[in-house]
C-alpha cells in the first residue's frame, strides 16, 4: 500500500518548484522587455532627419552639355509673395539662396519623406509635373534613389527631377519638374546640412 502523505508532499514540492520556475521566467522576460523599452530598441529605425529639427538643402549636379556640369541647389523662384510665380522651384548655383527643408517620415520604412520648408510650406508637384510649394493638404512625398530625386505622385513616380531654362511669362530661371521638352536631369542629389 502506498503512503498518501508522502505522495502529497512530493506533489506539493513539484508544484512549488514549477511555480518558482514559471515566476522566474516571467520576471526575466519582464525585465528584458523593460530594458528594450528603456533603451529604445522597440522603435522602428528612422531615416536621418525624419524626426529631428535639422534643416537641409538639396544639392545636385546639373549637366546641360557634355562638358559643363554645375553644382546646384533647389531654391524658391522668389521669396516675395507678390510675385505670381513665387511658389515654383528652380535651381541656383548659390547655396545662400537654397531652400531649407525639414524632413518628415511619410511611410513605415520605405524611405519616402515629406519636405517642409522653413516658411511653413511643403514641396509638392502640379498635375502637369512642375515642382512647387504647397499647403499641408497638397504635400507629396519624395525620395532620393541612386542620386536622383523622385516623387510618389502617381502620375510622375517613375520620372526623376530635371530642370529647364524658361523665361516665357515667368521670371527667367532654370525651373524644376519632370515634364520638360528639353530635360536636363539632376544627378548626384543629396541632402546637406543648411547654413
């Protein structure tokens, strides 16, 4: 005949040991998760500048013939809002005239970003393919791929940014967009810290 008291003691010891191991595992897991939370390892990796107050200029190379390449910057056509074309974007060789952009992440890790200017506007594109500054509601996202700047605007998503000289009904400048008859591609695009 078996001793019921002895079996009961063995079962109690086994249950106590099992509870002790379970509680230790829960405590260790909780401590590990707390450590991840405190060190920020739980966050998604973010693109440079997507969550900071850093301002950038867009610098690029502009080649309008096989022998001439200029370093250029993306700039507003004019800062004076009385000018009917002030909101269009052009290229300039002067970094001091370059537009300043703060970047905001537009997706979950695919690299698209909204570009806010230092005067509260957003880089956007018209339906016809010209780059301009818009309100918050009309902003579109941008991404540099292999040194070329692209937009996620459905009509123009596969067209890299280019520039063309124009003086007809506008102030003379090299305007940027994607729909120009004589397209001069902007290459080597990169974001550099603004002055």
